[in-house]
């Protein structure tokens, strides 16, 4: 697995092409989610050593290890589609499971394209699991979405993307989604080509290994994310003005059960709704590193925070849910 990751990353780095810098007044947002990764593993230094040693001291951390964490999901149930919908619309929806219809209202990603007047390629969601397509936009084609095993086609004929598409088609996992190594490589290539105002990279391997009750592979997938995060932050640090204006958010859609129920979720009211959030503001923002352990926050705070960073006005009750610690 580690060798495969290095080969895929090498393809992306060899294909790197410089693009024009974004204006300094423009802030950008990158969201990374690890599907179904519990706080227990997220807070495990042995699994994410570089993240905890080098990255966490540069940002703001919400939540804590354990069932009674102060940072929670916003959906009514700890299942992926309801949770992702809540992130993208900013509140819990009536979606009860992964089979519910596409989100029925405008998401913040669609609003960004509409109100900022930017090309849809500047607002992108790249996901291992195809269900993200139904959460990120209520009108298909409003933003750039690539989810599941679908080839990433941006219309450019990019040979690096074409090679990655071929590799992911020849190397499908035993579940019906794309392996995270290809989602990450596609996301990194997209980041380099388009320097998007909003980019989401949604991973899935941890949840799949969990449901298969393969604990060692679940932990190995978590450890793999450490190398990916290291590469992501190194890339941003090399991107001049764009990197200096980009906020990175890291979280999950839900937790998992504890003890013998570690492989499942959506069973109890506490152990799977308590999660975490890490935010690394750009160094230019001058935000002090801190661990927010007591103030209650949840995923419904993400939309108004993202909108504020992107330059969209936030009013009403949503204005009370802008994360104050990252400004």
C-alpha cells in the first residue's frame, strides 16, 4: 500500500504545472474528511505522527478523545449521507440513510458559484464515495463533482488525470467506491491545475474497512492519511500567494461504536455523533494555536464559516455559528 501511494503521488508531482497566483484578498477553503474515523484513532499519535507533531501546533483543534467530546456532527443520525448533507446545507435534513434522494436545497458550494460569479471548476468536490454527489449540490452540474469510480474528466485532456483514471479503473477495491490513494492523487492534481476557491477531498477507506471488521486495515488506512496530509500541506506551502490564503479543515462525517461495536455506527446517541475538527489557518492570518475542549460546536458551524471565508455575507442565526477561534 505504501509503495502504491508513493507511485501515485510521483505521477502527480511529475505532472505539476504552475498557474497564476490568486489575489491576496481571496481566501480559499480545503475540506478533508475521513469517513467513519473515530476520535480514538484520530487522536492516536502513532497513527498520525507527522500530523500531531508538525501540523496540529499550527492550528485550532476542536473536540477530544472519548465519547463526550464537545464537537459533534449536525445530522440527526450518524450515517454518511445525512451527515454530508448537513455539512453542505448547514443544518440537519430529513435524510435518514444512505439511500435518500439528492439534497433538496441550495448548498453553500452552489451559492458560491452563483453569487461570486466564478467558474464551477473553482468549486470542486472530489470523493471516494459516490454518495457525496447527492450531498454537495442539489442541481447536478452546478459545481465540479467527481465521486466514486467515475473517471475525473475536466475536459482538458490532461495526461496525468488520464493515467490516474486508468489506474483507478484497473485497481478497484472490494467495495463499490474508489480507493483513497486515487481520490487523493486526483485531488492534488486538481488543486495544482485550478487553485480552487473551495476544494473538498472526501476519503472513504476507513469506513469500508470498519464495516468489513478488519481492524488492522482500518488502522493502516488511518496511518496512510498521515502521508497524504503531509503532502497536502507541503504542496500548499509551495503555492505562494494561494497557499498563504488557504484554510484547511479536517474532520469526519461520523464516528463509530466503541468496544465490540467499533465496526458499526448509527446505533447509539453518543459514541457516533461525537467527532472532531482541526483547522489550519494560513500563517498570514496570525491565528494562535489552541485546543477548544469545552465550547460546544458542531458541523452546522462549517457552512457559515466557509461562506464567510469565501466572501459571502452571512446573516440571521447562521451569523452566530461562525467559528470565532480561526479569525
